[in-house]
C-alpha cells in the first residue's frame, strides 16, 4: 500500500514517469518504447493486482479504491498513448503486449491492437523486438487475442533475436 501511495504521489495526472527519473525502460529491446508508457502500464498493473489482493483479503473498501484508481490510470493511458484507431504510441511490440495483457484498452480497440501487434511481429520476420519488460507478455498477448499462429511462428523462430536462437548456439 505504501508503494502504491508513493506511485500516486509521483505520477501526475496518473502518468508514471511523467517527470524526474523515468526508470530503465524495456532493457535490451530492439525497438524503444517510451518510458512514460512503460511506467504507466506497470503502475496500472500494480494497482490492479492490489485490487485483487484486497478482494482476497476481504478488504472490500480498499478493493473499490484500487479499482477506481486503476480506471483513472487506464483512462490517462488511453488519452496519452492510444490513438482513436487503436494505434499505440511508437507502435512497438512491448506497447501492444502490455496494453493487451494489463487490460488497458477498451473492448472495441483490443482486436485492432492485437492485429497491429501481430502485424508488427510479421513485419519483423517473426522476431521479437521486445526487451525484458515486454518479452514475458508477448506470446500471451498474441495467443489470447486471436493470433495463436503468429505466436507459434514467433516462438519457433531460430534467427536472432528469438527465444530459440541461443539454443541453436549451444545455450542450455
């Protein structure tokens, strides 16, 4: 709760990393995602987790408070980073993966964003351009949003950068 309170205090207009130290970003990514977008997505996800935790612990007042905060962060995320046609600022795999996995898009924009993510993967030769932040969410964002074939094409890629490239080079 103290961490969330700190985030609230240090995230003007619900945008994380809007000023001051903006974090490390999506480390080792081939395509740069804005740090404010990353920070805001992770802020929203942290608050969503706190709402779920409060529910499990029977702290319904806290859960309601965190859900309201999440909705405010989501609205700020959409206003700042999402165009009306579903394009997310900088059009990176990480931006789409986080927005989809952290439920930051309205239902009508989710299919468009998922299609843009799949298109981005295909245009990059079925290779990932994510870093440490986006990579864990990429396959789930594709497979859970109607792009299972693209997720498999990405997963089974052996050229660099990919999950299987290090394996083809003798990594264990």
